[in-house]
């Protein structure tokens, strides 16, 4: 679950919040900008125009109020007070509503109120599936399940993020979450694979470093999970060339008897003791460790 930077978000809200404007002033300005409309329109057209304007002004006012309340709620350092304040934000449907729901769930999670956090996360995920906060909310549900030692449920939620929102930034950190659950469930080979996937997903990041640390720990405690490649039984490279050269060499000539000693009839045949050619090199290739990087 990604922790939001509340102070930065408050600044963004203040910079992009709608400018305050009195409803009467807005109406007068609209009359000045559209004199022909108000001079020649029928009463129905005039009322429709006024209704539309009032609706837009009212919507802007509600949005401004919601943003103001939201920014005020984020200022609270106490998770319990922040949760209560966020629940009072009159967020309308849309991006802000999904964000407020997610932040409410996060505050409740930090407070330790998992029931309230679960309710907020489920609403954010189910009511706003296209919001960027939906996968974060589902991750929050996974954290709750994991903290309650419901590792199968948590694993299903983490994998569900990768399946439903594969292009999201949140999906790219789910291999780490899955690996933790797989370890708790005793599925160590699967955990090793998930940790390796996390290293590849964010090379050089703190998340990748944590995943690599987990791999190093597992390698130390369970070396059987990291088998070395078997050595080759056939000679290769220089050794093979040396063997081929020895096979093509001409055998040395038989050793002759000394001149002062005449060969006896029984040993008339020449001795056949050939000296094999010398060979250099060492057979066998050393195995290479497959330690992940």
C-alpha cells in the first residue's frame, strides 16, 4: 500500500481548488456578458439559463467545500482523528471520492481498525474500478488479510491486481507481496521465483534490494533451492582439440635390439611397444553458479 504524502497533496489541493465566487455576483456577471439573451429570451429560456448557471455555481461550491475539508482532514497527524475527519468530507462522485475513500481506508489501517479500513478499501475498489486508487485499495485489502494471517486470501488479492490492472504502477510491486505470502505458506520455490521477478521489475530500487536480501537469506537457509548446474561429462574446447590431435599423430617406431646382440629366432619379430603422444589440458568444465543478480 503506497503511503501518500499528505503535505504535498494539501498544497496541490490549494493550488487547484476552484476560486470562490458569490452566487449573485456570478449571475450579474453572466447578465453583463449576455445582454441580448436576457433582453430577448422568453421566460422559459431565461429560467433554463439561470438554472444551468446556478447548477454550475453550486457544483463548483460543493467541490470547493469538499477540497477544503479534505485538505483539513489530511493535516491531522493522528490516524484516528484523520479517519474521522475524512469520513466527514462531502466528496461527490468522481476521482476525489475514490481518493477520499482510499485515504480513509489507509488512515483506518494505520489506526489498526481493520474493519473500517476494509469497508473503505472495498468501496474504492468496487465503486471506482477505473480510478488509479482502485489497485491501491485492493493492495490494502491484501495487507489486511496478510496481517490477519489469511495468506491464501492475501495472495489471491495481490495476484488479482496484476491480472486486473497489469499496466498500473501498483501491479509492478506485487511480486514482493506475493513472495512473502508464499514463504508463509511454505511454497519456497514459488517464493524464490517471485522474489527474482521483483528484482527484475525494479532493478536498483529499494524494493529490488529487499527482494535480493530475501533471496540471499533463503540461499543461506535453504541452499537446495539454488542448485548448481551439473558439470558436463564430455570434453570441450581445448581439451577436445588436444584429444583430436593425439588421435592423428603417427605412432613412434619400434625400439631396435642392440647391435652387439644378435636376435634369437624366437624373438625375430620386432617389438610393438608404441609410445603414446603426450596430451595437455584437463578434461571437464567447471559448473557456473546461477546466483541471481
